[in-house]
C-alpha cells in the first residue's frame, strides 16, 4: 500500500510519467484485487497516468477490464474508474477512431445515467458520454472518415435518460446532458445519416 501511495505521488508529475507508463497494463489488472483499499489506490495511480493522452494506448486494450470493475465495485472505486474513462474520452485520437471501444464505454457508463445514482457518478458518466458522442459527431461530419451517425451508437432508452438529465438540479450534469443530446442531432447541410433501424452497431458487435 505504501508503494502505491509513493507511485501515486510520482505519477502526479508528468515528467515522471515517461518512466511509469509501462506499469499501466499491470496496474490495470491489479484493479481486480480482493482488497478495495488496494483497488482504490491503484485506480488513483491510473487516474494520474491517464491524464496524459500519450499514455492512453497502454490502457485501451484493457478497457473491458475497467468496465468490469466499474460494474462490480463499490462507490469510491466506481468514481475513480469513471475518472479514468473521462480522461480517455477527452482524447480524440481514441474516441474518433476506436469505434468498438466507444461502444463498450457508452454502454458501460449508460447504466449510471440515472438521477437515483450519486451525483458524482452521474456527472462523470454523462461527461464521458458527451465527450465520446461529440467526437463521433466530428468523425461523422468528415465524410471521408465515416458516414455512420452518432445516434446509431445510442439506444433510445439512453437518449430518454439524457433528456431527463437535461433538467437535473446539478447544472454541470444538465450541461453535459445537453452536450450529449446536441451531438445526436443531424448535421445541418450534411449527408442524411443512416437510421438506427438500418444498422445498430451495438447489436452488430454483440457487446
């Protein structure tokens, strides 16, 4: 535990991260530790290490594990894992190009788009979703890269949850919900997107 605390302090300095980033795969697997205290400490280290975009390539192959921990862990660990996912979601190199990862994360955070959940959990979840959907919209608008619309990544029940969160008393949650919904709107002057009935990528990948 003491070693993890030292590692976390070192990871706060971006200069140190060039030497520490190789630990990301092993640390990610340590999130499954039987001790919640250890898992939380590991998640904090990973949060710092994923604050830098260039480190994301080392954790992307393990996103499925992050989502597994997100579903099964207690509140403080959930929150820390969501912070990691938010960090990843701010990187357009990931969100505009790793479509399967986008779908996995959208489904994973979608479970927490509920006003009955803790506000901090909802905030990170809707922030992550809004970041991904905005990046997908940017990708779709560039006809040379994709003609798949953002709406095809979002089930209708998730869109309904976002509409409810638009009116959340927490202004930050409401604002990010509005961002996510704005990303779902058809592009003005762009090509007509294929409809959700014609292609459902979530079903296609059977995630």
